[in-house]
C-alpha cells in the first residue's frame, strides 16, 4: 500500500509502507529509510508519518 507525503521541495512522494525499515527525525522533517541504503525525506512530522504508515495495514470497518 502506498502512502503520499510531501518532500522538502514540495514534490509529492509515494512510499510503499511495506518496505519501510526505519524512521527518524531530521531538520527538514522526517527521514524514511528502506533497505539497501535508500531513503526519502518528507516534511510531515514523525508522529504523522508513523500514524499514516500504520493505518495502511488496517482493514476498513464493515
């Protein structure tokens, strides 16, 4: 499942939530890390990033 964030230069960024391995705070916002040394920095605060990534695994209520 993909989650949309905003990069520091205001370009939309789509993140595959199942590939995230580490999240950390940085000056520009939040760095989302993936395997093999790949990462992306987004402007959303860490708590919002975690919340939005966690919601991708939830099933819709019936």
